[in-house]
C-alpha cells in the first residue's frame, strides 16, 4: 500500500477549525497549510494553546461534538478525509494513520497485559492469526529496544516505567506499519536521557519502516534533532514554514526570532546576555487582535499597517519552500544584535548559609509491600551520604533523572521528612531531625519552596491576594491587616504582576502567572533559601524565560540562596553557579558550572549532557545513548550505582566497578567526582558539546 503512492502523504490546505459554545464560535485554527511527503518528518512548533493538537485531532477526524472543520481540506494520500464514511475512517485510523499521545498511560488499558493489547492491532486491522500477531508483537517490542521482550509482553502497564510505557505506545502505533505517525509531545513526561533514547528510536524506526511523521512539540531542540522541515504556529495560524536550516538560521518571522531569544543556548550568560522574554500575553481565541495576531507583542509592529488587514502567508524570495506571515520581513535586519537588554552584575556569593554533612535518608519497605503481608523488610536508600554547602546569593543546581533522590532531599530540608543520619546546618543550627510542625516560624519562613506544578499549589477558592496574606499571617509579618495588604501588593510588584490581580481567582490566571504567585508566596517571609523544584518545566518557553529572569532578579535584590532542582541542563547551565549531579541517591559529581560542563566528567554527567536537545545548528554533540532503565532504589546494583549503564566500565580493571562504591575524588578546586576511572582516562575525555567556530 505504501509504495504505490508518491504524492504528499498528508496535505493540509487552508484549514480552519472552530469550536462552538452556546455563546460563540471560537476559531482555534485559521488558514493553516502544511504538507508531509513520503518518509519525511515535519515538526509543528508553538506554545500551548496555539492550535498544534487541534490540527492533529483534525487529521484524526476526532474533534468531538463541538469541534468542526469550517474551511479548507485535509487530504491523506490524495483523499479528502472529511468526505470519508465512518467505516472508511475506522479502517484508516490505527492502521494507516497512528497517533502517539503525551501521556502513555492514557493509551494503555491498565487491566490488560501488554502482549494482548499489541496483538489486538493487527488482528483487528489486518485480520491476521493469533500466532502471527504474537510474532509481530515480539518483533516490534524488540525493535523499540525493550529488555526481555517475552517478559514485557506478559506484564501489565503498571509494572513498567514511564519510558518503557512510552516505548510500548510507540510499538503499538507501529504494529500495523502506518504511513503517517502523529506524535503529540511524546517525550514531555520523560527524563532527558529516556527522551534521548525515545527520540533516537523514533528516528531509526522512521527510516526502517519508511513512515512519515508529524512531530508536535514546544521544544525547538527536539525538533532540530528529529525533523526535516518545520512549521511554527502562533495563536491558531502558521507564521513560518521551511526546512530546519531555513527557519533556524535564516528566520523570517518576529515570533520565531522571539522564541529563539527566550531559550538558553550554550554559551549564554545570565549576567552579560540575559534571556529575553516575549512581552505581553498570548491572546485568547475570542480576543485576537485585528491584522497580525502577534502584533501587540512584536518589536517591529507598525500601527495602521500591521493591524489593517488579514496577513497572508508569502514565500521568501529565492526560496519558495520557505514562507512567512509577516508584512515587514524584507525590511527587518534579522542579524542585528539584541538592543535594550541591560547586562547585570553577577552577585558575589556570601557566607555559607546551608551545610549538609553526610546526609542519609533511608525508607523501610516490606519486601512484598505490593501484597500487603508483613515479612522481611527492605531498605530503600533514597539519599546516600550527601555533603555540600550553599552560600548566600548562590544558585546551586541539583540535577538527575527521576528517582535519583532530588525531591527526597528537598523534603528533608523542608522538614516534611526527617533525616536517617548525617546533619543539615542552617546558620550552624541543626535542623535535620526537626519535623516541620516543630520548627519555629523563623526557620519555616527562611526555607521555602516553589513547586513544579503551579496549578496544584494554589487554593482554587481563595483570591490571589488572600493566599499571599495568609502566608504573611503565618510568618507573623505586619502588625495590622493594612500593613499586610500593603506588603502583599509589594510582593505582587516584586513578581511583576499587576496589583489588580490581588482580587482574581487562580482559575483566571495563566500557568506562568500562577507560578509567579507561587514565587511571591515563597518570598513572603523574606526567604533566605528557596528550593525551586522544576519551577519552569510546566511552562512554555517564552514564559520560562520570564520566570527564570524573575528568580534571578529577586535573588540579586534579596541575596537569596537558590537550590534549583531540574533535569533541563540548558537552563541549569544558564542559571547556576554550581551544579550537583545525583544518581540513585549518590552525589556523583559536584563543581562549578564551568567545571561540570567541561571534561573531565563523571560518565553519567557525560551522558546527561549528550541527551540535552540544543536548538542551535552550529552545535556538534557527541552521541551517547544510555542503555537500560535506571535501576530501582529497592534493588540497587552492587558497587558503583551507575555501573549497569556505564560505557567506560571496561576501562577499569578487576571488576572494581561492580564490587566497590567509588571514593570521592577531588579533581580541581571544588570539583569532585565519584568514579573509579584513572586520572589518564578522565583526562582523555572529549567535550560532549562543541560550538562550531563562527
């Protein structure tokens, strides 16, 4: 079926999709066109709410009761999808067009074994026998590089890790060898090393099966690594289309330029070259401005011209495959340096505020906790001898995959858990065994946290102002209601929110605005140490830049110590003064940002750096994909915690890596690594990220 069609696999032409409510028609996608040729991968990039997923659902003809295609057409292999019967669509969906969603568990049946779920696809779509379906399932699970495929087929979804579940969903999509694969943010919920492996896999499988792909993402680095061409969307419209090199190196739309300026690229310096956030907010679908949708936020906006008429997509001269939706693209100097960005003085780290000394946190778990019967106990070593210190005005980043003990350590610091052994000194006072209910108000106000998900941390039935005032009351700040209200308004100023927001409810705020309220609340008691647990990972790139910048500015003013927990190494490199890399409860590397990002590395740091997608065509990366999943903390490997996935293990004689936990080695001033490799091997390491000479 695949080989006898050589036109575009998918052709979307001037597509418009609206959703109808009782009050109004809400246009979600307008005048959108894109083509995907056989074997090609096309990226669809934009912030949340721009209409990327609506386009995908339009292709699947799955817009629900109130969604309708109101203009244009979607053709699959030359046939208009909207003219097909339900029967014909059912035949195509799953067999010819498959979709992989963001959340793998949403696509898996929790009560059914993996093998049975995979076998269903060819049995239903191709009518093959049970045996043939089983053989095919075994083959595909092997293709997606899962260990012990027979055991996997016999497992239930909950027995697999997130990365393994996502691979199964990819395997399921490939079971019937579709011509078109739609991937909707398929790696957002995964760790960066797992993400790298999944992306590698998708590319390999695309080549093996000749599948065309529509890859939806807000991560420009991922799109650079996976796609041939891309389309940038803003507020329901395509604003720029072209090959990867056209759009990355010769961008022709102000929104694309603004997106690139808001992401940290290698070599960016938070003091000399701060990120530039896009001013203003994304327009709501029923409040779009006249003329250019991006007009109110654009540096090049010209009144009476950019807002006078609908703006069509036009080809860039000399390259008919590169097009833009901008009236002024020929007048703009795209190579001009960024103006009006002030460079900031780097604050000097002050005295040591927080010191951790050989901190351990163990949990006791019944060996068969799943089945609820008592019996032998197992110890889970969530944190193993953590030692470090953090100074005033310093940003210390804590990096590692999920399950490495980052959040456990944060809980012990906050007093939500108590330490098993070792000590935490806050201004030379021991706080490791004082639970939060026994801590005095001063200590609680001193150590605050900004959480990953701004939606879960605000009380939905309380106004923004009331939530901040509540924190001030708990910290005994202000001697009257008026004083507290004034302080609350000052905190809104601090996080750059309009004072009128004090009377709004959380549901009236965007994700970035909610995160700002969370930050205002954390600083209500003049916090000295703020633990920021993945504070920007749930936000769009342009909002990320604004929130990151805000944290830096508050830190400069208040001399706060920031402990920044993250798995996004691009932001870590931009933000932090020092970096601590954790793996399975151990600190495997600790040093200044420059030390950690340049060789010699711990082998795990090397793999982490290689896994980070970088949105820059001039960067060359060493390619290291970690094999296997992170071992369980309930059953860690013997010897070095990283030895089961380490590519350098063969360099160490006598099986030492499997027998002994490595000692902490001091390589240079303040740079330490927990590794058995010899000095010569460490010295011989190549840089993972190379920036090509200009």
